C-alpha cells in the first residue's frame, strides 16, 4: 500500500492535475482510501469510504486547487 501512495505522490504535477478532472477524480478518492488504510487511521478510512460512495465528484475543484498550489491532494492523514 505504501508503494502505491509513494508512486501517486511522485507523479508529475500535470498528471496529478489530469487525474483531478471531474470524471477522473475518482482516482483521488481511491488514493485517499488507500492512504488512510496505509496509515492505519480508522477515522480517515471511514471518511474516505463515505467520500468514495457519496461525493467523489464534489472534491474535484478542491483537488485541482491543492495540486496547483501545493503539488498534493488535500487529506487529513
């Protein structure tokens, strides 16, 4: 799991930005779930599952902004 997180973190900014487009943003929702499981955070895992099921499309703007400004996706762990 940690290798998946590291590989996503090391992607070029343009690829990260493309993955943040509205239809492809589900990739970042899955990334948040994998990252939460890798960090063994129960609260973050539950929140990631809820985000994956309920609202993966709602965070595409936030993902785009945080990728452009900080070169990473915003998450609690």
